[in-house]
C-alpha cells in the first residue's frame, strides 16, 4: 500500500490524490454578484449540505494552486454576502463546464455558457433557469483555511428559499432521484452521472439493529464465495431464522441439491454459498440465511 505524508508531496500531486479518491462530489454551480452589479457563475465540487435546521450548505472556492489568486466568486461574496447554489444535472453539464473557463473578471458566464439569468426573490445574485433546483442563500461566514496556493475558503451559506423544477418531482411532490439526473465530479476530467443505471438502494438501519458480522457463524464468515458486502447484508438482520423455518425451507427449496450432493459435503457447502450469494444479490436476506444455515441442520 502506498503511504503518503501530505507534507512530502507537491500541492498538485496532493490535489490529484485527494480529488481522485474523494468522489463523486456534488457540484455547487454558484451565482454571485459584486458591489457594482457584475455577475459571476462558476462551479465548485468542494461542496455539500451540512444541516437541515437551519438549512446550511458549504462550498469552497479555493485559491489557485498555480497563481495563489482568489476566485471571482470569493471576491464577490466578500463584497455581497449572497449566493445562489444551482444544482447541476446532465442536461447542463457541458454548459456548466464552459462556465468554469478562466474568463476575465467582469465577463458574464451566463452569456458565455448560454444559460438564462432569472431574478432571485430574496437576494441579488441571479438563478440559473435551466438548473433543476436553485437555492437562494445568504452567506453567514467565510472561513479562510490558509494563504498559500490551494488553500480553501469555506463559504457557509444559509438557504433562504428553494426553487424546484416540477419535472423532477414524483407524485408525492418529492424529488425523484431518477428524474433529477444529477452529475458529480470525479478526479481529473472525469464526471459521473447518477442515472437509474448507476444508482442502487440500501435500506437505512434507522430503527433496526442488526446482529452484526461478528455474530455470523465462523464457517459462513470465512466463506471464499461471500464478499464483505454479502456479510454486511447477512449481519443486518435482527435475528436468525428459527430451526423449524430453516428445515421447512431445506425440504421445499433445497432438497434436490442435498440429494444430488449428499456424498460431497464440501461441494454442497460451496453450492449453498453460491445460491445464498444470488439470493443476497436480489435482497432476499432471510432466504439466504435459511440456505446457509441448512448445511448445519
């Protein structure tokens, strides 16, 4: 394993390691305005939401690693502490990328990228009409992390108003994760698209407490077929199936396999682990447990 002390590598190389391994990162497409009314629009992937009450977002327009200059976004916020954070979906990703070009100060990135300015209701900066979700924010604080090139500036924003395109809502008026089609930054020139082909669901253990991987029988835990993810699913159950249910499942669902391999116990165990793995892939956790436990009954 490669081990790195951040102080022993150059800032560009450290930047590469950080961005290449921390991702995908959501994108804050930040619209700001200076004291003279000049607008700016720029994307930042050092960004996330950190609180719901109050609703707080933080993004960081870092100092240039090459020139140590500050971003126009940072300069504008210091003059007018307001920002619209626009979500970026696949429909506008190329226009968003174009807006990130190092245009001269005072150039309108809305015009350069072909995106549409829309008046905000509570603050001065404009919203991006084409963005599926737009957050009008006041800037509560800017935390400067350093004075050298590559140093971040944490812009702590409080959301005052949210605008959501109704086309990305479901029947319950909540955001549909397939419809919104968000994009995120990876390392280098890479992005990723959160569409239905790349997303998957995991039920959050909010009200349940699983038995844990440490409580899985050793012969199952040390399986050469089951992965760490498989064990995580097995450990998420609150209790194991009882002996009666396991035996019933064995007689109904697994009898052919037990008859076929009754003289080959090692192969039978492997086949049961393979079948359990398939069941886990389809989120049939209880059936997978019954399959695994049937070998010891």
